[in-house]
C-alpha cells in the first residue's frame, strides 16, 4: 500500500489542533459518530472502491488521513499516518438466495451492530461498509461511518456529496433547495420601543432558556432514563414524506419547512407517548403529556447550500469545515386536555404553530452564547474530559435529539451507481430516541434511531405518519374547526 504523505509528515502537525468540540466527541465520556446510508438503485460493483477512496475521499481533508494524539503538553492534535485502505473497507457476507424481506432483517441487524462498534484510536476515524444484498428498499447499500470528531453533519455530508455526481449529467455541480430564513420579515421593524421590548424579551428568554439546560426529563415511553443507553442495541428505521406535500402545508401556514417537520415529529411523538401510556397501568396514564425536552441541533454557519470542499477548508470560509453548531432545548408542546386522542384531533396545527413560536423565541435568546461561554469556562478550569462529561449529561437529560440536513434536488450517482435514497443518523448519544431529517430528490427522509426493546418502532413510525396526515388535512383540506 502506498504511503500518501512524506515521512516528515508522520508527526504531530502544529497547524492541525483538534477543536474543543472534536475532543468532547472523542473522549472517555462521549464518542459520537455519523452513519450515512446510500441506497443503490442497481446491484453494487465494488471494484472501484480503493481507487475512489484514494483519489477522491482521502484528499478531501487531512483529518481523513490522521489520528488524534496528545502532544508533550497534553493538547490533542491531528497526526498524519499511513492509511491502509483495506482496513477501512468492510464487505459483510450473508447467507445467499434469501428474499429481500430476509435481507431487511440482516441489514437492520448489521446497522445496529456497527453503530455499537467503537473506532480503534490507532487509525483514522472512518469506515465504509458495502452490502451487496437486495433489500425491500434498494439493490445494495453503501454505509459511511464517520466519527463526529472529524466534523459535524454539514462538513461530513459535504465531503460525501463531493464524491458523488449528478446521475443525468456528471459535469454540472449538484444543486440544493434555496435556503429559507427561519423568521419572516414583514416590512421594517426598527421602532425604538419595539427594539427595547425585544431586548427585554430576549433577556427574559435567555434566563428561562439557560435554566432549562439543567432540567432532567423523567422516565416516559420515549426515555428509559437508564445508564449506558449508548452501549445498548438499537433499531434504525426511516419514514418518507413527499416534499411537495410539506411545501403545501408550509404555503398554507406561512411558516418554514423546518417548522412543519418539527410539528409533525412533535405531534407524532405525543401520539406515541399517549398510546404507549394508555396500555400501561393508571399510574402512568399521564405520561403521554409529561414535560419532555428535545435537544435540537442548530447550525451556526451562514447557510446557503453546501460549498465546494476547497471553500470549506479555507480558514476564513463563510461555511468552514468542522463542528459549528449548538443545541437548543425545546419543550415539546403538550396535547390539549391531557392525553386524549379526541383533543389531539381537534387542532393538529396548534403543535406546528407552537413549534414555530418556540424555535423563533429560542433564536431570540442569548442562551447559545451563554452555553458556549460555560463550556469554555468548564474546559479552562476542569479540562476537556470534565467538559465532555457535562456535554454527555446535557444530552442524557433530554428525551430526544434532533438534527436535519438538506440534500440535492437531482438524483446522484456514485461510480455510475444511481443513488435511490440517502439518509443519516447520529450514533453513540445517550438518548433512547434520536431523529434526523434529510431531503433528497423531492422527498424528506426522517430517520429514527431508538433503544431496542424499549420502544416499538412500528408504532412510532405509524404515529409520525398519522401526525403528518392530520396536519396535511387540517392545513390543506381546511378541516380545522372554527376559531382554531
């Protein structure tokens, strides 16, 4: 195997320090990774895998050819090493001649298995898994497992997309949906009194929001609250919605696509909690409407679509490589009248509207900066490991983690393999439920990762689908009651 750098580079590189967040995500307290799944439309031919990884993937960023080490002062740096590509490629072997339904189970079990496997620290923190078996969804699957220390979902998805081309014409670049602002501007709003009101409101919101970062959710149908959830088997499923139908709801309500999807997930989650509580004893009857916090990932870049990798890796890029995000603690709206399905059906759009208002208010708060300041203080006086433990506890105390990414509007191909579907999930986090959303060729794919044996994946998916239908009918078909 060729060495992809000079021997002089095989040392700690001073210009490649590991970011604080990268250290938190690869520590004794916390180890987060991203699974990105590509669904192939045709049977897979992996003969070009080594060439693609060597010529396209590795040059994207030096971190893909580096490991994390501590220098003489204990500061974590990226160290360039020789990359033996064969050690990063996995092609599992399943029994031959089975039906797609059987391979569905093998595929799901394999996803659960690799999500629990830890990366060895003596080689770069990424893997590729190639599954050549036809399932109900695809003729084959390519799975990229990428450690979160390498970068956030925006960075890593940008790297992945740089390896793909448009299926119809490889020459033009991929295009993405136009970015929409999370807040609408209805004319100028610069009055002094209104400005002062916004300042005071922002201060009050900041105090409330900062206090919510220390709140710990109790045990509910979506949160076991037990230790070591990240080390337990999980189930990864997906639900797909038409992006056109989502846009119809958006147009009717005047909100954003994110607001609509948040409302769907929040309502679906409440319906699941309600149904699960109703099957238990009377003591747990109200667990469907208990206080529940979602940890929503907010990208801190000035987004406008993915930039080419050459732009992302520049020092002063508008959308730089790395982990550039923060968490928002969002209280999931409750069902009116307690955990009764009749009340939920009266006004499903209330959840969407509340989700919109909550996110808008959170963005007006300075809690993002306070949290960053607090992490810096912890790191300075307690060290990165203690800060990582604080990060871990923040995630564990919530019930759901949520993040989303935009994908291209055209069908992609990888080495002439048309990509039918694309989705991702975050693994290694201590919540019983994690939800990620990604758009691709006119569809929104919601990926649900849940603690195996604790939650019912079929029931949860059904509740998400039911919530979407309720919201669509109420918004587009005007089925809301008067004065709702």
